[in-house]
C-alpha cells in the first residue's frame, strides 16, 4: 500500500516535469490555489459551509470510477484494497476538513471526513446500457460525444435561461448563454490522438477551417434555444445578446485552434495562460487567435501533407 | 509500388530502427514478424507518416498518407461515440460519401452501440470496416488478427485475399504465424532494428525456425518457483 502512494507521488512529479514545471513549485502553486479557491468560495457563495463539503465529496466520489477500482481490486487483497480506498479518500478530504475546521464548521468538517471514508464503499456503476441520441452525428466527433457527456448541464443552462426570462433578468440570461458556450468549449479540451488528425486527407488549413466551421455551426444551433426567446423578450437589448453570441463564438474558435496549438502534446504553460487570459478578458482573444492559428497550422502540417 | 529505403528511428537515445529496406508491389501482401518491442509498430507508424523518421518512404501512387488505411494494434475510440459515428468520422476524413453505412457492416457489428463498449475483437473489426469504407489503396495492419474470434479471423483472411486481387498493397504484422503463412506473399523478420531475413511464400519455415532458436528463457520460471 505504501508503494502505491509513492507511485502516485512519482506520477504527479513526472506529469509536472513533463509540463515543464518544477515539482516543488507546482505542488506549492497547487496548495496556494487550493487555499485561494477555498477562501473565494467562502467569500462569494451563500451557504458555502454546505457547498464546500459538497464539492469535496463530489471530487472524492470520482475515486470510485469503475475501471480504476476493478484494477485495484484485481491486484490487491480485499482488506488492503479497502484500507487503500479509505486512506485515499481521507487524504483527499483532510485539506477540505482543515479549512472547514479553520472556518469554524467543526461538525461539518468531521462529517466530511466520515462521509469520505464511507464513500470508499461506493464504486460508480460505469456506463448505462443505452445510447443517448445526439443531433450531431453527421460530423463526429467533438459535438457528438460532448453533447452526450454534458446534456444534463445543457438542460440546466436552458432552465436557467428560462428562469431569467420569467424573472426579466437579462444578465442571468446572458450568463446562461455564456455558460452554454463554455460547455461547448469544453468539448475541445481534449487532445486528439494523432491517428484522428492523420486520417484526414486534407491540408492543415482546410482541416482547421472545417473544425472551426462545425464548432461555430453546432454551438450556434445549441444557442438558438436561448438566444431566440431572449431576443423576443428583450428586443431593446438585441445588440447585447448578439455581442454575447459573438464572444461565445470567439471562445469556440479559440478553443478549436488551442487544441492543436502544441499538437501532439498538451498546451504549454504559456499557451494555457494566454487561453485563460483570453477567456477572462475577451478582447485579448483578438491577439491570441492569430498567434494560436499560425502555431496550430505549423503543428498540423507535420501530419497533414496535401 | 511502396519503397522503404534506409528507414531509421530513435526515441531519445534508443535506436529502434537502424536502416530498414523494403519494397512492396501492388497486389502483394507482406508480413513483418519479430519479438515484442522489435520495432514493428514503429516501422508501420513511420511508413504511415504518424512518426518522424530518417530515410525515405516512396510511393508512386499519389500522396501515400491520403491513400493509406492504418490499423493500430489497439484502435482508440472516444467515449460516447457509436460504431456508426466512428465509421462516419473515417468517411468524412477522406471525403468519401457513403449513402448508408449500415449496408457495409460486413462483420454484423451493433453499430448503434458505443464503440468503446465493444470487445477487443469487435473494436478491431470496426476499425477494419472503417479502413475498407475509406477505399484505401495501401493497408498497414498492425496485428489484425489479435483478439478476433475464429470465424472473424477467417473473414479477415478472405478480405485480405480480396484486397490482394483488387491490386491493393498490404503490409501487416501478426504473432499468429499460421495466419501469416496463409495470406502473405513475403515475410520479413525484424530483429535488432533491421530486416534480418526476407523470404517469399514457400520458404517461411526458415523464419519460424530462426525465431524458435531465440525462444524465451523458460528456465527462469524454475528460479521463480524454487526461490
């Protein structure tokens, strides 16, 4: 069991080194980010004393992933496996527990630790035995699989948009529209295996153009369900709604290009920083997009010779 | 004709391929055998253009990459993508228009199910179907028989024979020597980064004998059990 945890530490070190980050600085940065994030939740969110442990338990819940647990069960004796899972869950819960304790939520801190140990008894069931229909099957794969993975979130965003219309709260409506684009942007957060780029008989420019076209078309299609009623009930604010769609579309273009900016490896720290800066301050995207585009084209040319 | 001249490949300081030479004519099936880690997959990736390499890969039929169907040892499938959508993706990638993909489901796969949930053999069959739908001229198949059932093994052999008769170029690897014997016109033994032996059909036994000589050190098992 000790070796297992050492191994996890080595894996973390290696992944930080691969990203070009000194492991000690990386872990230090992670700790500072955790404290900053926790402080932000307690400052900005109502009922943070309940939301915060819910976030912790949700993260710990992911340790129950089916395949990972099947592997662990196959290599460790049952008693060791159970001990390992409890210890692993507690290790993840303790930082949250300390923060809750520090904030004076003693009972909730204790409950978080206890519940996290109990969560070690639970493994996710794996995938359901049915296929979710996707309206995007003509041009796989990002929207096809992304829609299936996030359709509940998309429904939630639609619900938020309709609540905004009901309560005449345009800001909430615009926020839901942006959330929808951010969900779509997430479809492009994964790095393609080389095969899925190589297999295209297209030049790098055409390949990227097609990817951007599909992303813009499908994201616009999804946004219509929010934007049409929003415009209908806020006719005077059409300009603002269209501007939000434009910013969302810029996000999409950036997201698609960013996938290939350092292909076939993950984005560098500086590229990730540029991407996040652009998402936070949209005008920055006007500088980021051309820069990313030229880098992505040169990366893609290696695998797409025409 | 597909010609590989003096192909070399290194990963960091480890030299995997040290100047491989091969010539494959249209309508020929070439097999590559070798131990695990001999460099078969690396060789195939280099020929396909999936990896950088030193040396030359020449093809007189157009842009090789755009006419090549590459079957990896373990094809990757995205989660939440059905078999049908995988085939659609491969057709879109090569701008091949197929009216009804399900008509070409030659292995009878459940195309409406997520490809990720298929068994190893089913995934391989799906990947092969995709390569056929793309109407490729060159087929680079890494372990096509791996994980498939006996009847599918026979179907794959039939497919290879059909492709051969259609003048397609095929290069493949397999650890199933008898399957290679059944379908290959030439067999190449890759060892220490070089093609050590290349033989035409009828004399494959020499390669089998050579490989048997270098069999695993079974005596180590005795040491494990006797402590």
